[in-house]
C-alpha cells in the first residue's frame, strides 16, 4: 500500500509540473481541425485560469 501511495504522489507531482508548464499557452484556431473552430476558444479560456482541485472523499 505504501508503494502505491508513493507512486500516486509521484504521478501527482509529475502532472502538476506538466500542467504548470502548459499554463498560458494558446492553441491556434485550426489546431484541432474543424472541431477546433468551436473547441479552441473554450480550451484557451480554460488554460488561462487554474482548474479547481478535486476534494478527497474519505472511505
């Protein structure tokens, strides 16, 4: 169980460093093909603000 918790902590720190590196980057309007015309503005807006952290459930 300790090994699994250590792996989860390592994954969390890696994902955190990746997401902090991506903050502030913006996609071009055609970067996702035809769906990008609709999706890119929302993704760019979401990339400019941090997402809320999930709450842990005990159980």
